[in-house]
């Protein structure tokens, strides 16, 4: 459910204070746990370290991200892969083909160098 329009967007006041203390285009990272904060136009040009539960993900704010929430750019779940024995075999075959292709690409270079 979205926030009521009469209330306006939620922006953490501590973030606003941290932004006011810095100059625009400052390269230092502003760490925050406030994933629910909406990105406002004042935040453009700053880099935020948004906490994802384990570590901080650096998010550079541009004009296109205004109106989104900080948490949208810091995923909390990590996709490992679908797998099993069949998937490992498929990946092994693909890796072998890649190695063969790289070896055939190197072979003509060796003959040209002589």
C-alpha cells in the first residue's frame, strides 16, 4: 500500500541533516539503514551506503532515481543458482567449449608471431 498523498513522501530527517552538512558532488559515502526513505531531489549527486541486512551497498543517486525508495537499489536476497547434477554437467561442457575456443584463437596468433 502506498503512502497517502496528503502526508507526502517519507524522508528520514537524519538523512536530510547528513546531506545539508556536505557539498553537492561529495564522493564520500553516507551510510544509512533507512531503506524506506524516498529519494528526494536534494539527494541527487550523493552516494549512499544502503544496508541490506549484511553489508552496505553503494547507491549513486541520479535524477532518474528520484521518487524511488533507497531499498529498491539494495537487494536483500542473493540468488545463487538453480542446480543439481545436470546443471553442473551443462556448465562443465560450456566451460570446455570456451577453453577450446580460446585455445584456437591463440593458435593463429602464435603462427603470425613467428
